[in-house]
């Protein structure tokens, strides 16, 4: 059927190539079986256009050489939860198209290399879309969020994104991206885990630990946010802003399962890591000492801010 494989959307060019006359198209439209999605593009069904059909309509209306742009590609890949309010499309740099109010069309150098060869709807390669989307962000937090979403949802890997970064001679946020991707290679999958690594573990030289370490829990596979190798201590990082009763019950059950294995659990959230990461480091080190591991944390620059430069009361001088 016409439009199959394109979410029911078809262009006038495709209809002509399939031998469908303008009179037949008009008959479908007059009978209400079809509808105009965009100039020269038709939906072969009635009712509102679903998001993917709108993407097809935007691409087909832009011409034969067109693909979903960075944000639309990220939504199609599952990195973003919702399609962008204004769909974006990329075309080869040599092409010219009329501006469209509700679709952002961008001419792109290296179009053929940036577009996925077989994806449907046509779209950019995930890594190219991700770097293009990061390049237009105004805040570093937005860059971090996009990259961590892409990796956490397993749409790409840190190694593949790093390779794409190195190919580009000019790239906004290059230093941040390479820094962040290095953290991801160490197991960071959330902004809170990165905060742990950057503000707690590294500056205070805590013992080596594995991030997102997988382990068996009966028949299930569970992941511990921070697991200290060789020492019975697990740190769970909770990025939620609210703790409903059901979630608190799950946390307690998870902590109890760790305790049953002979280990201890410490739990921290955004407030702890942002407000006083030095105190967190001191607390973790104190528990490790109780377990037999001499692990006095090193005083960092932030520790020195406490008590008029005398250092954090719980962190010894290096």
C-alpha cells in the first residue's frame, strides 16, 4: 500500500513515480480518505498526524536529499523523551529550500557522511546528531545531560562519541566533552555520579571503587552505584528530588540486601554532594577505617574554605 514504511505519509513525487495520477490523489482528498500533511505531501489516513508521521512529512516536503536533524534524530533514537517543539531537518550544503515556519532546515557540510545510510525515517548518525546538538547548547549542564542520556540509554558508547569528537577539527565544548567522556569510560552514567567522582572521590583521593558495578541478586542482576573493591562498603547515589513511601521502601529493601551480604551501605543525594562533598568524603573514609582500611582523605581546596582556611574539621591535612 502507498505510504507503507513511511508511517502512512507519501510525497507527490513518490506518487507520480508509482503511476498515481493527480486526479486520483484529488479524489482521495475530496473523499476525506487522505489529507494534506504539507505542500506536496499527503497522509493516507484521517485524523491528527502522529509524531513520526510529522517527521516523515517534514523530510519529504524538504526534498529527496533530506534527513531528520540533530534534535529530531535524538528523539527518534530514544535519547530525548519528546520530539522537539520545532522539528529540524538537515540537507546538503549545496541545496537551497524555502524557509518553513514550523520546521528548522539547516544546510550541513558533509551531509552524506553525517546521515545514517539505512535508518528510517532518514536521520543523522547518532554521534553526529549528539555533537551537533551539544554544539548549540548555552550551558555546560545541558551538554552533560545530553551525553549521559545517550550513553545511559545505550544508544551509543563513550568510545564512539570520543572517536566522532576527534574527527572534528572545530567543535564547541570540545574540552568538556572529552573530559566528560573520559568519566563515562570510568563508569559514570549520571550527573550525580560525575559529581561524586569530581567533588568527592578524586580530590580527596578515596580508595579505588567501581561505578555501576553489576552483581547477582537472586535471579536478578542489580547495579551498585559505587562499590569499593576489596572492602565491604557500597555507596548509593540517589538523584531524586522526592522520596515517596514506595521509593523509600525500595531503598530500604535494597540496602537490607546489601547488609545481608555482610556489607554496609551509605546513601547520598544531590544536597549532600553539592552542599558539603568534603563531609561526604570524611564519612566514607571513617566507615572504611572501621572496616580496617586506613583511608584518611586528602584535604582539597574546598576543605580549606572551612573554618577560615583551617580545613574541614573532619578531613586531616595532606
